[in-house]
C-alpha cells in the first residue's frame, strides 16, 4: 500500500485511527519520494523532529521517480487537472499496482486507482 502525505502527517500527530491503521497494515508499506519531500519540507520542523521523521520513513520503501511514473503523472495532470505532487503520488500507486491510503478527495476521480480512505 502507498501512503499519501496527509496520512503520514496524521500518524506523526498521533491520530489514533491512523496509528492503528498503519500498525495493522500487513502489506508492504510504500511512499513516493514526493511524499518524503513534502513531509520533510514542513515548515517549523526542528532538527529533532526531522530526525524522528527520517527514522519513521525507514519503515517504508521509498519509490523513486522514474520515466514511467513521470509520464503517467503528466497524463494525470492533463486529464484530471491535478497538482504535480498529487499526480506523481497517484502515478506511483498505479505503477506499483497497490492501493493508495489517503484523505485527499482529489484522487477519487481516478477510476482505475484503488483508494483506501483513512
């Protein structure tokens, strides 16, 4: 399962339902490199918080951006008027053939993308 940035932020904030969901997930845990960037780019992070996030991200397989994902993301941008980061995350889930765990309604318009609402 690929995790969207908003789900990881909720986890790091200690939201019980998200913490439970993540702990109960038995499939391989993936995040797009875009999610890694978004989470580490949050303003006002202390050095300690950055260290905690980097350690937390070790629980996930970070999926790099390659040409296949980039082309699919560009198509999603054009087709659904998506923001580039969201299109890369969606394209990554499609490329891996895994569900996307998210809270972002923008992904629901992509019919062939399996969504897990968290």
